[in-house]
């Protein structure tokens, strides 16, 4: 059974940084795309970033381009999201997701999700 466990969320002031991690287990992930989707209070889940199985291709939502960086370590079955220059509008629950189809992640769809980690950015 696939399990995704996120960590690294917390409270940070605007302009600060956080690094999220997501450890995957229970499956074969070296050939799967991985990504991050977030959900702000009262809003739908929205795509944040995704990375191909090799790490050679990445996609970002326009709202985070230049501020967030996604990466992965296949030896550890872990995907990371480095978040810099955080804004109050980045406040959300951040979910890790994995799927064999990259384009599903890019529209915020996946068969496998983590439990989420809260990121709160104060102004």
C-alpha cells in the first residue's frame, strides 16, 4: 500500500523560507512523477509543482515560479519543495502526490496523496 508522509510545514513570516519533504513507501516510485498540491482555506486544491521521475523535467504554477523549487532523491523515495520569499497567500495545507502520469499532477489529480502539512505565512 502506497504511503506518502509530508513534513516540514510550520509558521513563518512573510519573506521567509520553508522546506517541505515527502517520503514515499509501499510502491515503486523511481518511474513515477511526484508533485505538490495545496489547498487554502475555503478554496479548491491547486497545483503547485511537479517533477518527472528522472528529475529532469519540472513544472510550476505561475504563482510560485522563481520562489519555489521542487527536487527529488530517488534513492530515498523522497520529494522536496524548497519555498523561498514566502507570501501570506502561500498559506495552505500542502499535499504530496505521486502518479505515473505527470499531466494528472499538473491539474491537481492523483491516485495517491499524503495527509498534508500546514504552511502558515504571517504578514
